[in-house]
């Protein structure tokens, strides 16, 4: 099944928001300072574009997890570069800040666990959304065109139904079945 632009946009926005918020929070905890807003906005737009491209159909947990891990790595690089090139007024303050190194094994494990948990959460939402869309489309046929992005098919005009004559008699169910109680009647002997 394919998604319409409205559904693609909704799914891409949710994916981008989860990815950017997760990466920004992790980066803020590791660096002691949140990434600048321009880096958050740039990351959101980049992840939104990726989500738009990949959002044409329902994705599996493995697909969402792979996209989540790759976007987390990309956002980490963007946020790290944003911290390395601070504004001139912030340069002196940034030089004095002591932040723990965030390339260690435990930080990588924390990134992996957070990305996997978010992937599982996003997959559950993905499954719920597609299930809701399928069920709603079954109840409201016109709604399927909205989320699939396809035009509604026009029903072909049907000729009026004219009876062809008397209807054939309906067979009676179990017409030849006979129910008898008691012993069978005696059979007459013929000589």
C-alpha cells in the first residue's frame, strides 16, 4: 500500500521530531549544553526529507531501526559540528566548559539502546496508524483515496434490473427426509 502526501508528511514529521529530540537530549546530556536551535532545525529538515522519501509505505521494525540508527549518527555529527563552531561571543564560554567525552563505549551503548527503544515505539505507532487507516477505509470507502493518494474510481453505470420472468421454485431443504418414530412398519410379503 502507498501513502498520500498528507500521510507521508505526518509520518515524516513524527519520525523527525522523535529523532531530533532524542539526539538533542542525548547530546545535551553528554555535552552539558543543548545544541543550538539552528542545528536542531537543520537536523529536523534533513530527517524530515529522509522520512518523506522512506514514508511511502509501511515500514518494518528493522527498517525503522536502521533509519533511526543512521539518523542518530548523522545528527550526532551535526550537533558535534555545531558545538565545535560556536558563535564568537560564545567561544570563550565554550572553551571553559568541561564536558565528558561522548565517544566512549557506554555512550555508544546508550545511543544504541535509546535508538532501539525509539524504533520499537515508532514501529508500534506505525502499525497502529496503518491498521487504523485500513479499518477506516473499509468503513468509509472515500477515505481510502485520501491516505492512498489515488483518485476515487467512478462506478460504472448499471442498467436497471428487469425480472426475466417468474422465479424458479426454491427447493425445500431436506425435502426427501422422513422422520418416523417407533418400529418400522411391517413389510408385506408378496408371493
